[in-house]
C-alpha cells in the first residue's frame, strides 16, 4: 500500500459504518424488552379474570413456583441466621483504628487524581496534534487551491488521453514547481499506469496524477532524516543558518529560539551577519522578545570573530544551544562562500562535534530559483537540511517535492505563518495531506480534527 492509499484510508470517513452495527445490536434487545411487558400484561389479565380471594392465593402460588428455590429457605428461618454472619463484617471496622489508614485514603485520592490527570494530558496531546495538522492545512491552502486550479484547467479542454495530453501534464507539473525531473518521471509513469488501468475519465486520470505524486514523494523519502540532531546532555549544540538575503534566516532563528527557550533550553544567539544594515539590531530585538542573550559586534566587523566570541561564551556559561546567524550570500559568490567555510572551521575547532546542523534557509515563494540555490549551496557547503519559509504566502508548495526527489536534502523546518509558533518541525505526512487533501480525501467528511496524521498514516 502506497502513501496515497494510506492517507486516503486514514482520513476518509469510515467510522460511519460502525453506527449501523450498534443499531443492529440494539434492535434484538428491544423486542426482548417489549416481550417482557407483554408477558406481565398477560399475567395481570389472568389474575384479574379470577376472583380476588383466588387472586391472592394465585399470587402466592405464582410466587411459589417462581421462587421455589428461595421459598423453602425463607420458610425455614434458620437461614436468616446467616444474616448475622455478615455482621462480622463490621470486624474490618477496627481496621480504621490504625491511624495510617487515613494516610492510605489520601494516597488513594492522590492516585485517583493522578489517574484523572492522564486523560487530560492525552487530550492535550491530541489537541496539539490537531492544531499542528490545522497549521499545515491552513499554511498550504494557497498551494492546494492553485494546484487544484491547474488540474481543473488541464481537464477543461480534455478530450482523450494522448501524447498531447501528457505534454500538458508535464507543463502543469513544472508550473506547480515540482521540478523538471520529477515532472518527467511522473508523466512517464502515468503513461504506463493509464494503459494498465485503461483509464479514460478525467476524474480517474486526475486521481492517478496525484497518486503518482504522493507515492513518488513517499518512496524518495524512505531513507530521509527529517529530525534535528542535538549534542548529548551537557554538551554544546551549534546550529549554523545559511542562505541568501531575504530568505528569512534571522526571523527563523528568532522563532526557533523562542520555541527552544519555552522547552527549557538555555539558548545563545550569535549575530554573524555583520554586513546587512539592521541585521544585528533585528537579531537583538528577537533576543529581547525571547529573553535570550545575543553576542554581537560592530557593523562591518569580522563574522568569524563574532562566532568565536559566541562559542567561547556558550562554553564558559554552559549554554545548551548556540544559534548562529550568517551574512546573506549568493551561492556563486566565491569569497563569501569561503568566509562561510572559515566560520564553520572555527566552530569545529572549538567544539569538535559541531555544528550539528547546517541549515539552508530557502524562500518558498521563489520556486525553482530556490531549487537552484539549494543545488549550488550543496556543492560548496555541507548542508544537512533545509528550512523552507513563507509557505503560507506561496502557491509554490510543490518545491518540497523537487527538493526531496532531485536533491535528496531533508526539509527540517517549515514556516507556515507569521506568529512565533508558526515555524514547525517538518512533518512529511502532514505536508502531503495539506497539499493534496482535496483530491486525496475529497469533499466528504474527514477525520482530521482529532487524528495524528503521522501516526495514522504509518
């Protein structure tokens, strides 16, 4: 079963089928209950038909056959004697005499309170999972609608599945920023799939296109590591953020620092972008909001010296995590790329296992240009992952498919809005669901509000 089928199965409204089963189980019980009053009514009629004197006798008689096992012991009143036998039950009453028992009662209440807290935490985690799913749903709405419009335009003039149609499919996928190589691969596989299934209707062809996209995305990411890597407890973790100007490096660092600080980590920021006007002040403002210290120097100073001071302070004051901002640079600027390598060497010299992550920040609104940037940065720098920003304002969410299938670089975080908590750790399953939800699940009822997408699809 491919990723497409797992998503469809996980979020199609199947639980409605369970309700008729419960009704079926209830229906056999109802006639049984209806039979009981009917029998009592019949018994009452027989009793009322007889005289009152006989009725009382009949009552005793009716009681005796029904209660024959109990009637005999009731007449032989020695059995009430066992009734005092329960009287020794007060004997446990001396048990409360030892005063530690009230302590046990308090312990029981504490245990019951603890037990009651468990479902509350489970409900809280469920709410968090639903909120994260909704962020992907809302953040990718523009990309989802645009992709749906492109599909509708593709099938508006649909006549038959021929070579001209497949050329249009390739063009549509390239416009959706899934990448040239990905578009060619999907079109080739779609040709074989259409022939195999003998698909002719537009709805079936549309479903096949998205199914190929999703399954290819799942196959390419099987060996992908989307997790952020941190140093062992007690050691310094260093994350280095790189990319071109305007991609959102400083803002991503500020939001990430906010989340780390809320998680109880001791975070330090390094203002390594000493060339862009206002860059230092911008990071210092984020530090003020996050209540996180910032190591900075004068504008135009050597970024390597700033990073050295930051690493030294982080080690001396035992910070958990150091986030390093760097100057925006074009991927084809040799001098700036060499300077980036110098910064990285200083970090590794002071902390041999660092940096644990070199994160390339890409602006999702730039589409294929972001893919070109990632290719060239990958050639000159050991990039470990990608932070994809501004997805909420872009119709080019398909760039994630291109990054995965063509570069095999894992997306580590995505920006889905302007709020502090809108920088999310990347969840591939939630992303696919948010991008193709309307086509995968359809317009019917969906199980998305209280379901963890990642767990449901696995």
